[in-house]
C-alpha cells in the first residue's frame, strides 16, 4: 500500500523548526496517496475547543501556549488564542468532533480541491455515527454557526507547510455556512428517493437535486489542506472513543508518534496546553484527570500498558514528566494477508491490468481503496461508460493512481444494497398501508350495510305495529322533544330509536300492544 504518514522520507518532510520532541508536519504531494480519513496537523497540535460540553457563562476566550526548542535557533513561544462570540460562545468537545467530520466530507467530495463543500446534515450525522434525531440536527447547526464565529489567533504557532516555518495567522475556521430550512427540504422531497439518496452521497451533482447545505473553509486553513499538511486518522477508532479527553490525547499523540514509539512530555505542558485541562490543577489532579483517557487508549491497544511509576518521572518538586509508549494499534494498521493481496491482484488482472502493474498497485494501495475503485470500474463497465472506450484497463489503473472521483450518479454497492433494502421497506410499508386502508374501507362498507339493514328492519317493525302503538310512540317522542314537526327528518329517527329501545321486551305482533293509547306502557 502507499507509504503512510509514518513512512515518509524524512529528508523531504523534516521540520527544521522542530526540536527533539519530534513534531511531524506535512504529508507530501504524492497524488497516489490512499484516500484515508485525514486530520489537519495544526488542529491536532493545540486544542481549539474546550473539553467540557458547557462553557462557563461569560467566557469567550481560551488561550494555550508552549515553548518550542529549535535546533538552529533560540526557543520560541507558541500561543493560540480562541475567541468566541457572545451569541454562540466557545466551541465544545462535540464541536471539535463536527470539525473532524467536515474535514472528511471535504476529502470525500472534492479531495481538498475546493474550499466550498456541498453536504447534508443527514450525511454528516451518519459519518459521525450520531443518532438521526432532531437533537443531532440542531447540534450540527449550532456547531456550524459556532465555527463561523470563532476566531483562531496563532502566534508563532501555525505551521505553514509551503514556507516550512511557524507563522502568525488570524482567521475564522469557516467563512460561511448555508443551511436550508425544513420547508425547503420538503420541497426537494418531490424527487425520487433514489435521486435524493444518491445526491446525499455524491459530491458534484448531475441532474439530481443539489445537496441542501454547504460550508466554505477559510483561506488559511484550506491552504494548509492543499499544501498537504495532513495526517491519516483512524476515524472509526476516534469516534469509538468514549471520553472527550481520550479523543484529544489520541489526536495529539497520533501526530507525535510520527518518528518514534516512545514520547516524553512535561506533564503540565501536555495536560494543560495540548489537552486542555485546567492550569489550576496540581500534578496529582492532572494525573487523576488523565488516567481514564490513558486507560481507554491502553485498552484499545493504542498505548502500551505502563505502570504508574513508569508512566510518570519526577524531575523536581512539583515537576513531572509523562511517558507514552505506542501500542500495537498505534504502530501500524492491520496488514492484509497474502491471500487477500493475491485476490486483489487477480481481480485487477482479470480486468485487463498487466500482472506487473497489478502487483505494484496492490503493494502501494490499501485493500479497501482498491476494492472501491474496482467497484466503480465495474459499475461503469456495466453501463458502457464512454470514458472506458479507449483503454479500459488504463482507465482503471489511472483511477487508482490519481484517485479519480466517482461518477456523479454512482452509488457504492453497500449503499446500493442499503438503498434497495430501504426502498423495499418503503414499498412494504406502502403495501401494508394500502391493505389497511382497503380493510378499513371494507369495514366501513360493512358497517354502513349493517346500519342500513338495521334501519330497514326497524321500519318494517314500525309498519307492523298497530296504529295505536305508533301513535303512542309518536306522542311520547313529541312530549320529550317539543317543537318537532317533520316526520322524515325529525320524528322518524327518534320514533325508531324509541321502538328499538323496547324491542327487547316486546311481545310478538298481534299479542298485545307495547303502549296504551294515552302513551302509558
């Protein structure tokens, strides 16, 4: 597979400003790099959000700083100031998670070629693994509005990957966000479910309805994306972590484990300036606050389990160093088996790729990436796509090496299966609804027929009554309801109801009357 961030050539990407701490910056310009999930390196260095879900009232500023030793010059103080608005406040841990998701959407839809990204909140919520509820939609909206208002002020703390130096930068994370309201969403639902679902899963649109919302990165951060100042991030692992502190420690250490398997930091600098714990905590409290995050990373294999006495090294009174050793999960991804690689090579050669080229592609690219490109190629082949007319195998090779985007109307097989199941479920639900409507209509018809038969029976019994009984019932009804005049519309229903009320104790016609002539029973 492609060389990962940890396998890049040091001479090409060494940071001359980095001291012995080993802070890797930059991802290189290899166009064939595998399409993994990404994290921006500056955003992984300092916290840009509070660890808590709630910010104290009135607090609109966070400041983080450290001292960076350099090989060829005096130390520099790096400082990040995060300024929020009075309306939306400072970003929280969940806002930080949303920002990671926005980076993935940018990678997914335009591979960092355009600052503006079309998306839907449904898609972002699905990517983050949040429940598809109104609360999640509102939380996404709050986070986006907050990132538009946030100002990040870096002093000697923003790594310019093009200039290869630390610089000052002041900018908003997002320049603007467009979110459509619910009424607009309802209007767009007139399109077919296939088009709608497809439009949420693709970047640029053909004839399908456009995505409902968009965001645009600020020029500074987008320029950092384009300069390759990125690292791979195991997004599934990151989202599975339970604690905000764990996620913050993971992103920072995942960046710093670039060149070595063992890292050592000043405890207070790491905990307060790079993780975001309170500076008022004493070393004992800092250790206590970090313990659950470290335990979670050890449990998942990102860190080697280390005894407390080996984790912390006392340098002086009140000054401690903290030590991390990279675990098996942090060292390298799970390597594909020889059988898996052979199957992928065979899949490529069966589609016309030369054996030598297939072996090179299998060696350089991740298996899931190759499977995705082969699936797109097969989809295009089934539709006789004109882009394959000149050289089918050559197109497949180029699509892998240059990471071609999927066609606008392409739906991945897994998504297509899910869509088919969803459509089948909708069709089944519609069938059940129609069956229920038909059953209800049949029940109503039967009830109406039974009512008509009942009324006809009552009228027949009324006709069989002696005249004096009919007159007696009529007189009683008139006495109970004075002012009634019309027989059909007023008297008849009431007289039939009175007759029905006495039918249970009625003697057969001709064997006596129900009422006396004066209306008494």
